[in-house]
C-alpha cells in the first residue's frame, strides 16, 4: 500500500511540472503540425509549378503561430508581412481556401487575386500579409487607433521581420502609438536574416528589443522556438495593452529552416548553424514533451497527425480541381472614389 501511495505522489508531482493543460499542449501541437505539413506540401506543389511567383514558407517559425492561438483573443486583429501562410492557418483560415489561394484559384481566401503574400479574412480579424517591407506597421497602428476610437478592449497584433525594423515607418508608428497610447502589440519575428543579410551586418543594434526603449515602449525579447514562451510573452503584453497603457513590443527570436523564398539557396549561413536550430525544432520538441511527460498518448498524437495529413492532401486536391477566376473578376472588389477627378480623355 505504501508503495502504491508513493507512486501516486510521484505521478501527481509529474503532472504538476506541466504549466498548461492537455488541451493547450495539443492545440499547440496541432497548430504547428498543420503549418509544417501545409508548408511542406506547398513546396512540393511549387516544385511542380502548380504554385508560381513569390513564395515564403513558415517552416521553423511555427511556435510563434501556436502561441498566438492561445495568447490573444479571436477578436483581436492581426496584420503581418509576406511570410504569412502559417499565421493565417493559426488564425482559423481553412487549409482549402489557403491552398487554393496559392494556386491562384477562385476558391482561394481572396478569390485567387492575392497569392502567397496577400491572404486576408475580415471574418477572422486577419488583415493580411503585405508584400512591401514594413508597410503593415503603419497599417497595424491605424487599426489600433480604430480600436481606441471605438472604445473596445481589443488591440492589433502588428508583425514584421527583422529587416522591416530598419524602415522609417516603424519609428513614425512607434512614436505615434506611444504618444496616443494606442492598443498595438508590435512583434518583430527576428529570424536573423533579412532576405540574405544578417542582423549583425545591417545594424549596430543587435538586440532589436532595444528599439522600443527609445520611445519608452515596454519591450522584451522572448524565445520564438517555444510556444510556452510565446504564449506567456503575449499574455503579458495583452494585459498591459488592455489596461489602457498603450503599445507593447516583443522581439521574438526564431529561425527559418528554408531560404528567404523558394528560390533562395541560403548559402549565407552555415550547415552547422542550421542543424543547431533544427535540434530545437518546435514541432518535434512539443511532440516529444507531450509523449514523454504523458500529457497525451501516442495514439492521440497520431490521430492528430493522420487527420492533418488527410486535411492537407484534400486541400491540394481541392485547389487543383478549382477553377481560375474569370477575367471579369479583375473589376470586382475594387474601391473607387465617386468624386475623384479621373482623366477621361
């Protein structure tokens, strides 16, 4: 009997070492595995020329998307840059419409008109990827202004890469947001390379969290290879912003396993550096934790894997069987100003 009680105490102690419940860990794993599988299939379709144009995959950075699912509310807004398939999927856009958009089909999330860099869904409070480096920063600041104007307790997550941290629009936006105490969470996804140029070659300031300090903006650096760390950082930031104290800035250090885009061989970094980060693969690490700490069974994890594999395979079939937009669609969904002085001659 004493031996049984000791085993129970040991088991209880083991459970208490997990900071979050089973549902949270499985949500993180499901989110990250869906993104990983979707992006792998995207690369495959691109190699077959079924997807064309610019294409930037999120492989390696999935823990950030996972943390976003649990760290903020669905009513909060998100705007980001061009490496954005994973963020869109985490936000709730379905695999079918996302894959169809990559194929340029009319069933895509923006009817095949946006492609890889321009997903959008007002329904999911997802205000898109943006192809111009740093252009989303003032847009996100404006969305935050709208939330303050309407008197809500929501904010805009405004995401950008380390390269965009050099843009003048960032400094103008930071200044305005702090002056007016706008509800904006600025996130720098620092994957160390702006296209093919390292942070150390483009700035004297290598700790990018310091940028916010020039404006007295609360700022911190967190580990972007861990969904737990991302979740916790987002919750601290959210509490600050919702209390009416204004913006918050997170530098989330992460790493992309692929090149800047599909066409980038990434020769500017060493194989040793890449392998060192792969040893911290967030998808592998969270799966291992779930199994080793008995948060869930292997059978439960395998069920998630199998379901997502089928989901993404079906998404590719859906995209391939969908039609391209008809030419007349070019004139739909455009905004015009009725009294604009157009030149008609």
